[in-house]
């Protein structure tokens, strides 16, 4: 095999499976991953190994013993019975060349992404799938990445193109940047809020002058009850009397 090349060995788990599994343990004491599935009324085990030993992080003897245990105990014949794969750090490194291919594939359709960002998204997909207990392969990683991109695109489908604040508007001496032309609405809102608060304070002061018999505590009690929607009959009648008197003294709102 070439450097970093992967290969697999498939064994049908019939009466002669133990002999084949024993030979596998001798020829390949360490493997990258394995999977056992049930198909066409028979168990099939698939073992993947790499030409570089550092990627083969599973003891083959332990894997085969686990497979035989599952075959003996399994009564529900599902498609995939069990599987095992190397540690996450190894899996991330193994798929590194595939990240670049996927990133270029996504860039061909969505140019709004950066290549480096897509590579990081691929690694995130691998980490997420591994932590959720999936058996990782290229097709699964590709589907997960595309789904992640589609979800992100759905969030920004209504976003229009951006225009720089440095864009110049007008001609010759009348030119000005968007930043100079667009008014500062935030500053205007702050000024409006100051004016509104001042006017409210002025009206409240005149109300206090119109009703000298009411104490500060009584005013605060009315404000609290109406602000929290917990008015009583007494407070409702008091506010009604205030309205009636204000109607007779329009001058408080005319100045």
C-alpha cells in the first residue's frame, strides 16, 4: 500500500469465521476501525486498517472477541450490530485531506464562505458526530456539512448585500461618504428621550401643585399600582377625581 493508504478486510461470520479472525489478529494486530452488520441472513464484519501504524488505534484481538460476543448475544437482527473506531484525535487527522476537498466543493456553490472556515466546519462535524456515537465515513461527513451550511444559509436568506460607509455619493465638490450623509439616529433618540422626560417631569410637578393635599407617598403608591396593574377601588376612584379636577383646570396642559 502507498503511504497513508487505507484498506479493508471483510469476513463472513459463519462456522469458519473464528479461523479467519485468528489469522487477522496475526497479520494485523492493530486496526483503524471495524463494523459488524447483519445482511441477507448472515453477519458480516469489516475491518479497516492503514499503512501507517499510528492510525491503527484498536487492538484487533479485543475487537474480534467483542464481535463474537455480540453475534452470540444478538437476537434483534438490526442492520448495524456494533462498531469501533480509533480515538477522536486520530479520526480528525485521518480525514484531514478530505476536509480540503469538501471545502472546495462547498465554495463552488456558496462563495460567501472562507476556505479556512469551511475546513473548521468539517472538523466540527467530525467532532459532533463522533461524540454522538456515529460510525464516521466520508458520505456521512459530507451530508452533515451540507446540512450545516444549509441551516446557516436559511438564517441569512433575506440579508441583502452590504454597502461600505466609505462609498462616495454625488459628484465633484458635492461628493460625500455615506457615513457623512446618514444622520446619527441614536443621538437624536437620546435628545428626544431627554425632552420627553423633562416634559413628563414638568407635568407631574404641575399636578402636584394642583393637588397639594396629596403626599409624595400617595403619588408613588398610585404610580406603583397602575404600573403593575394591581389597582384597588380606592386608587381607581382617586385617579377619577384627579381627572375630573384636571378637566376643570385645563391651564395645566395649555402652558
